[in-house]
C-alpha cells in the first residue's frame, strides 16, 4: 500500500480552486489613509475593512500606543499567567466588562482563539452545541474541537434552533450565534434566542465581533441593543480589531465563568499575552467609542446610503 502524499493532496485541492476561479489572492497594501488603500500604485476605496468607526489611525490611539510602548516595550514576553499580564491588560479588561455590563472580562490574542478556547472549555463529549448556519467559522471549529454534538439551524430561525435543542433534551447545551452576521450585516433574533435558552435550560453565547462599538447604548453591542443582560446571554465574545481599530479579543460574563476560563481555555493559558501597548491603545479606543456617538451615526448614514444605492 502506498501512503497518500499530503503535499500533493493539498496542491491538487488548490489546483481545483484555481480551475474554478475561486483562488484567493494575497495583495500587499502599499499605503493606507482611512478607507483609502494604495495597491499596485492605484488609490482604491476599500469596502472590505472592519474599521467601522475610523479609529485604526486615530491620533489618540497612536499616542497611547507610543506612550505605553516607551514604558512596557513592544511585547508582553509571556503568557498572562506567567507574568505577561500587565497593568494595561487589567485596566482594559475592567473597562470592557463595565462597557458591556458584565462582571468580568478576559483578554485573548484573537477572536478565533477566544471562540476556540471558550467552546473547548465549556463543552465535551455528550454535550450539544446548536449554531446558526451562517455563524463565523471559528464557532464551528470550536464546537468540532470540543468533541460535542454540533447541530445547525436555518439562518436566524429561532424555531429551527428550538427543534435542534428538543432533539437532545437531556444533554448539556450551548446555543451559539453571531450577534451581527459579517456577510449581510443582519442581526440575530437575540431576544427570541435568549427566551428559548431560558425555557430549555441552555446557555446562550453571542459572538458580537461586528456589533460591539456599532449597536446599542454607548455602542455596547447587539445584546445591549436588544435589551439583554448578562443573565440572558452569559457568554459574550467580541473582538478589538473591528470597531475599536486595534487587535485582539475578549470574553465577558459572570465572574465564575471568567475565572474558570483563565484555568481551562487553552488558547488563553498557552499563548503569549497581547502587547501591553496594544491594550493601552485599545483602552483609549473604548473611551472614544463610548463618548463619540456621532461616529456610529455617520456609520449608520453610510450603511443606509450604500443599501439604497445597491437597491437602485
């Protein structure tokens, strides 16, 4: 028997993508000026970025980053539990918890790592994870990593989610959904999903990567916009590289959950902490996002303008 060659197999899969005109291309941006990017010498308007509030190049964030780097350097040098957790990290976690109305928050290096870590820590063999069919890939991958049973329901269909939960009434269950879906920009039926989880004894997890900073009072996100509190959605994940314009992610919720994740979320325990200077810049971004509601108002106007133009 001849063992399959892994490199040949993946090369063949890539050739299939190229044949079907589905091959992704990595393009190098030569310069950036807000939403304007220079590629191959051409100045182009980007519709693919996540800098919703225009904070990625904000002078106050640059100043905070530079000032903190002069004190803390450019790297945390260790995992959070091994001396990498610095004062800017602690201040940012407290600010994120307060902003989202949660007891505590825990930083992760990326949103992908946050979702992998949370789902793997909470779920295991014999458990059930119910997810929206259009959830981000990291939620799907997290459930697969956890080894639980994964069931998906039709997009934004709370009744469909109920049918999936009803199929395993005795299993510990987590229902995970994006708050704002990244491709179409629509919002999950969060109130209906929260009510369903209360009835069924399931835990609701919301990935609010695209809602934080954009929706709700002070930009606190899609859960705040829906009037839902920590008890309604105990597990909240959001990223720091979208509306806040920096990098990283966090999970917020009850203190008992966050303390447990610091022990059991492997993507938090076994990786170097985000640079403290980035945490300081993100802390400044949180203050700006909360205070300057006109940034959200301008975003809403641009969204309406684009949708009207697209329909026409």
